């Protein structure tokens, strides 16, 4: 089976730079996959992406050096299994708040006897090779999103889940639940403490610690802080910024930090 380079990167303590796609396009997925990312995530939760688009995006990513991942809508086994069959080499699951939810998530990603994934690897065989079923349990990456107060309270139990590779902080939802404001780079003391806690406990459990960021600079400082998996903004933010900058430069003006759309 095609190895998952993210697993090796984590073992060797190499940083993983992960792209994030919200635009439903195989073509933009292909472009993103060629920009040097270690992995690229197709976001079915907040991206404007249905299964048919996700399939063509995973196919496009397969033609690039980036490892294809998917973030699912919710902790729903049917969708998780279908995206794995479509060739996702890892799943990021939002809103994991309890150990039971973490177990259910991991179980959907693992074939029996480790889990309850149903057999039918479909496109995963084409991308991964015919021995995919034998090794998929070892190679598929599982990241549980910590983005609720309850998830923070149950952090150690979640991190204890067998077969869970790590956690990924959703800083917008986490700051919304902790401070009442969604802000990916929140400097609120409760948010700073929560992020430090997730980092410290992940390290203690020898699990991968990831976080969504809004820029390359923010991602670099998260890596310096000790995170191993960072997302330096999504395609929508990057497209908005690049376009705004080009327009401002054409007008001889200074680009603004965020546009009328909020991006
Ligand atoms: C969050 O910040 O809540 C996320 O889910 C990032 O995509
Ligand atoms: Mg979120």
C-alpha cells in the first residue's frame, strides 16, 4: 500500500504543512497540491463541497505530491467510510467532545477487528495499491478536532483513544465556546491557556498536535510553539488576499488586511 508520509513525518518530528480547500474544484485542488504542502484537506464541513466535488478533488490531489485528507461534516460513519473509499489518506473529524465520540470516529476509519469500517475500498485501491485493505488500518491518519469546552474537559480521555493519531484545534469554534467570539488568532487568556493545554497534553500522550491558522506567519509561530501540523489559511482566504493585493497594487494603493467579504 502507498505509505502515508504524514505518519513518518510525525514519527520523525517533521512539521506537516497542510493546505485547506473550501472551493469545490478539482482544478484548484490540483493547483494547491503543487504548492509544496505536505497534505491538503478537502473540507466538507464548511467548504462548499459535496461528495462528487470531493471525489474529483481527491483525484486531482492524487496527481500531486500532497497527501489527500478530508474533513467530514460531522462524526458520521457513512460519510467517513465513503471518503476513505474515495481515497482520503486521513480524516479530520470536527466537534469531538467525548472519548465515546473519539472511539466512534476512529472505529469508522478502521477495518475489523480494530473497528467497524465496512469493506469496499473502491478508489482507495487505485491510489493505494491492491494490498490497501491489509495496511489501511496502519496508514490512515485520524485527527479529532478539539473545539468545544467539553472536548477540552475530556481531552485526556480523547487522547487516550486507541488508534487516534492526534488532535486538531479548531480555534474559531474553540474561542467561540470559551469567549463568545469566533477568532482563529484570539489572544484571550482563556484561549491561550486552552491552546497550551492541548499542546502539552498531546505531547504527554505522544499524539500529534495540530491547529488551523490564518496565515503563513501564524502557522510558523504555531510550529515554533510546538505544534506539528498547521494549516496556513484556506484557499478562500488566500484567493481573497491575492486578489485584493493585486487590485490595490494596480490602483497604487496599500492592500487592506481584510476585504469587504471578511476574507
Ligand atoms: C475552527 O476554527 O473552528 C475550524 O473548524 C477551522 O476550520
Ligand atoms: Mg470549527
